[in-house]
């Protein structure tokens, strides 16, 4: 490890954001917001011991959004010189004068802006010190462990290691200025096994988090990836039927993402969600509680304020199966005649939009083994395709996993399709696992749906 590295500085980012804000107001803007991000990343990928990619880069960029006569404009730059920023301010205000007026595209009210910036433990001093050699060592160890696990592991799609360090600052003429910094590191490996019919079966596993010392060892990641790959050997289709379905966390994560996509204020005012008129009603099993919590210390999606300068706060989206709220940024809230839920996100080159932070499906108390206690069922590890219509709630996706008989996994399954209405899927959840997966910003346990249609041979 090496400490000879420039670290992203949230205070410097905040000064730049405040300076740009002043330039925008001097240029004639009625209101302005400035987002500054400064970061560095390392990505290394190898395959069969040979390095395929090494990418180490730093970047600093500024995004500016101005309002003039209710007309918005968004620009961005990596030129932080005084003249460059002044020119950007003038050009952005001029650009706004050419835009369509939008009475909803206003800044948040001053009285609701964040006043405090909580410390959320998002930074690890060890992550910036990770070098190319450290990344090379971890990927080699992970891939070697996978290849050594079993002679049926004959190839590899490679192993990858990444580390990211960054600082974010935001300033708004509505009365907010603040910044914070964070780190993240991850390792993944993807071994390949030969099946008896000549097909190649690949699997993967990964570890990740804000703190390097909390990552799983490369050897355990490689061995788990190999075991998951070997478990797929002999995969087959099953006959079309209706059975209970258990979703592993990695499969359930995508379903939770789809659910929150239709509980956003932007989906409501665009009339692109089947839940538009369902607030306060049952939309899922009483076992389902879904929370977006940006204030979890050390979690992947945590942030002390949102992308409009509003204080971060937990939002209960679904409580005991009842839809409690739609997530809103300021724009969607105004369109719907309600208040923002502090759920704005944005990229450097874009305006605010509804986003989530740490999206958590609260776990239950049933063990993984308990979930699988069915006479016959399907344990799903992977979902494929995009078969979800948010407007109608129709759902159909390709799936793979394991067939269960009498509570035991008896063979792997692939090339089948599961289908249901999304409403029925969530209302038929009859058990939640205790195995919450906290590696990513969408945290989901295993869960069981009492019955779904499986389309096979």
C-alpha cells in the first residue's frame, strides 16, 4: 500500500461550489444549484492470471443548474479556472432564456433546506492506499482459489477489483452549502465449468463495502464463486406448472428495484405506474416493509443530504403491505401537490430526479432452510430479461436456480420463465428470510411467494 496519493477534499469542493453559485447569481440567474464531485478510481481485471485491464484515473467536475424566469438550464464543466467558471455561468443563464418556462421547476423553499450534516462513517483511510499491486494480488488469489476448487472448473471469465474514493459538495441559492466524502472497494470472480452436454456454465460471487478490512477474503470469494458455478452443472428445464417460488437475495434485489420504480412521484405524475391510486391500500403481503434509509452509518448508499440540499431522512414506502408514500424530489412533489421526501439524486450533467439510497426490504425470522420446506418449488438465483410493465403491473422474466422436492434441492434449473402480475407476486409473499444481504445499496433477504407460474418444456 502507498499513502502518496491526493485525497478528494470535500471542503475544497464546497468552496468551488459556492464560488460558482456566486458567479451564476452575478450573471443574472434567479436561482442556482451547483454540484461538485472530485474522485479517483482504480479498476483492475485479469483472466487466467493475465492482466486484461488496469485503469487508474482521477476526475473533478462541476454541474450547474440555473433558473431564469422559471426557465431551467443545466450545464457542466471540468474547467475550474475563474474565467472558465464565469463564462459557464453567463452561458448557462443565456441558455435558460431559450428554454420553455416550467412553473414547477423551482428550487426548494428556503425553510426546508438542511441545517445539519450528520457524520455517517462513509470513509475508510485504508481504501485510498490500495495500489495496483494490491488489486493484482487480490484478483490473482481469488481466481486461483476458484480454479483450484474442483477439476471441473476449467476456465474463467476473470476476476475484477475496484476501489473508489470521492468527495461531493452541493450549494444552492435556496440556502444550503455542504459536502462529504466516501470510499468503496469490491472484488468479484467468475469461474467457468464444463457441463456433460458440452455447455459452459458460469457463476460468480463478490464482496464489497466502504471498509477494506470488512471485505471477505479473496480465497473465500473465489471458492464461493466456484461452488455456485459447479451447482449449475446438469441444469434442465421443468414442465410448465404452478409452484411456490423462493427468491435468493441476488434475484429478489431486482424485484425490489422494480417495485420502488413504480412508487416514485415521477411515475405517478407521468401515469406510468399501476400503483398511482393505491396510496394507503394493501399492495403487498403484510410481511412486506420496504424502507429507504440514507442515514445508516457506513452503508453503501448513505448520504447526509439529498441532491437538492434537503436533509436526508428515512422514508417508509411500504409498511406491513400498505403503500405509505411515493418518493418525491421537489419537482415531482410540486406536480403532485405534496412535499419532497428528500429523495433527489442527480448526475453532474443532469437535473434532479427521484432516487433511492439504502433501499431495504426488512428481513423476517425464517431460515433459508425453512423457506425451502415445500413439497415442490423453485429456488431462483438469477433473473434475466426485462419483462416488467410498470403501467399494467404485468411481470414475466427468464429464471434459473434449483428445483425443490420435499424441502431438498434436487437439481439445477435453467431456461424457464416465471410470470405473474406484480400485484399478486408481492401479495403472495408468505415467508421472509433472515439472511439480509447488505453488500449493495439495495438490501434484500430471501423470500418466498406461495405460488407462481413456471413456463418450461
